[in-house]
């Protein structure tokens, strides 16, 4: 078994401030003996409008925020999954990066499904990704990367499970109304149908006067049991801890084989 730390925080438009919050979480994770720290969507920043969001994005190679996390990962021998923004020609990519325990970026995924709901129009500043990324081998298991609104589309998780993912991540910044209505139900559904650990690190609290996130960072086991549900109140950075038992995950798969009829419907 390996210990995974799940970080919950409230990002603002200041990447310097947000990096300092992450450093607090890294210290807590290392002290707890964790092998990996899972951070939310858009950990680098949450802006107050699309123009500000585009202006803040920096390429991965020169981003002080990402370089700071890579340095901390190497110094702490701690793998880190983190959500960032990356500039394109005129918009952004909403990206989830895997930084290994040596500080190297070994995989990244760009969010496929953009959140256009109510007053929030992610597509005003973000381009959708183009492909599902194969799971990456890590110190805690074989990890499949997704982001937030992807949670409502089971196809990605099913594809990652077919590629032998043992853990699927859903780093998020859920709104309060959608979180209260659907968050736990969706996460448990994705875990049950993929027979994987589902890890969903979440933003929490008021980022600015326009936007507040639900929190309730959650981990669900391959049988659909909620192992961790962090408070949705307050905005202080905190971690939760879970044991990832890959033998248990394999046992679930053997006891409840899911044999898909791909002779009848397409394989994902």
C-alpha cells in the first residue's frame, strides 16, 4: 500500500500566493509519509474574468509556479499531480500535469469537456483538448488523468480503465450548486463502473467576488466506498490522507468481472 495525500485550497489570481499554499501542503504531505500529492484543477490561479485568465498563463518551461512545484517535488521526493493553465495562440489549455518524485513532468492531459453553465463560460478563454492520454505509471499506481467537467462523461474513465488505470483523477473547481447536487454521486459512479480508485482534489471557498468553489475533496475506492470527504467550509489549505491498496483493486476486478460486449457496441 502507498499513502496518497489530497490537497484542498483556495487559489486566487496570485500565482506567488498559490505556490506558497502548495508548499504548505507539500510539507504536510511529506510529514505524513505520503508518496504523492494530488492538487485541484487550476491550482496555479483562478482569475476574475477571461481576459485576466489569458494574461496570467505562462508556458510550462518558464512558469515560476510549475518550476517551483518541480523543485519542491524533487527536494521532497514527492510526486505531485497539479492543474495549471497553458497559453495557446489566443486562448488557454486547462492542463493536468504529473510531476514525478524526481521533479520531472512525465505526463499531462488537456481538459476535453469545457464548463459552459450559468454565468461561467470556460470556452470564452479555454480550448478543449484533443485526446485521452494513456495512464502513467507512478509511485502510487497507474494513474489516468482527467479534469473536473470530464466527470460527467463516463467514456474517458472507461477508456482509461481499459488501458489498465488503477487510479483516475478528477481535479476540480466545482460550483457550489452543482457540487451539492451531483459531486459525490458522479464520483462514486465513475469509481464503480471503472473499478478504480477515484481521486478528486477540489478547490474550496471564495476565489474572488464572482466565484466560489464547493470543496469536498473526495476519494472513492473501486467498490464505490467513500474513503475521504474533506470539509467544504473555509479556505485554509489542508490535506487528507488515504491508503491506496492495489491488491484490493485487483480483487474487486476479479470478483466482479465487467466483460464488455464490444461485439455489439464500440470499444472506447
